[in-house]
């Protein structure tokens, strides 16, 4: 019976062998956590403005994009192959963003473009975090938050003039 348990435990250990050591564990945890945090920051801003894509959407987009690039990178995939993964992620996120865009009946009203662009930006931030470009992901998040908060003020100021 002990042999059966030993075999079972060895099989389970083998299934979870993608984390080889503590450095891998920390790397994965930091990258996915930062993607979630940065996505949450953008999602909170969007949700407080009453937009459809809020905290959960932005967090899931960021974490999934980080995961899509982290897995091949941790598996030893070449940079050329990772760029193909990124191309696929970008195309997929483009479809997700397209679902947020609503065209009105009068052909002139289009809503959801900023939401779609925000989802696209969140994907880029997730990719940066997943690739270990944490500083780039942070700076991009801050820039996106600045755009979300300052751009409407500037537009209103120009409209008054």
C-alpha cells in the first residue's frame, strides 16, 4: 500500500514540476500578481466612471495576457516563438475590445472606443508584466491612468474655448 502512495505522490509531484525552485515560484507570483494589480488599477478607474468593463475584466485580461507569455518563456521557448504568441494574444484581445464598441443608429454615435482601447492597453500591460518588464508595465499603467483622468479635462477645456 505504501508503494501505491509513493507512486501517487511521485506522479503528483511530477505534474506540478513546472515550478522547479523558489526563484521560479517568486518569478511567477510577482509577474502574475503585478499584472492583476495593474489591471485592477485600470479597472477601478473605469468602474468608477460607470463603464461596462470594470475591475474584474481588466484584471482577467492583464493576468491572462501575462500568463500567455509567461508559460512559453518559462518553458524555454525562443523569443521568435514568443512573438508569435504575443501576435495571437493581440488579435484575441482585439476581438474582445471590438465587443465593447457599440455603434448607434445615427451612424455618428459610437460608444465604447475608450473601453476597447483600455482593454487593449491592459493586455499590453499584462504582456509586459508576464515578460518580466515590470517597470514598463508600471509606467504604462500610470500613463493610462493619467490619460483616463486628464484627457477628459483637457477636452472639456478646449470645448469651452
